[in-house]
C-alpha cells in the first residue's frame, strides 16, 4: 500500500465521536437543510444519511476521511 501524507491531509474530514456527529457537522457546514422549516427538518433521518455517507467515507479510531 502506498502511503501519501499529502493525499491523507486532503481527504481528512475531522475527528468525531459517531458517524451521526460527522454527518451533522457536514450538514451544518454545507447548509444542506438551511431554509427547511423546523417542522419539516425534524423528519430528516440523520442516522440514515450518516450511513449513506459512509459509502464514500472511512473512519479509523474516530478520524474520518473521504475515499479517493
């Protein structure tokens, strides 16, 4: 396996306690649900969204990285 520190830095998302915490940070940072009324946003399934995100993200000891 070829280890490239620059690529790892580019792919690094951050450290989180759970997949849901990582997904929530992404949602907040991108404004994904901005403009969605509170009475609708409470129906957003954060766990399902986090699970789907993990197809393109991998986690190691609480550290999250985008797949390349």
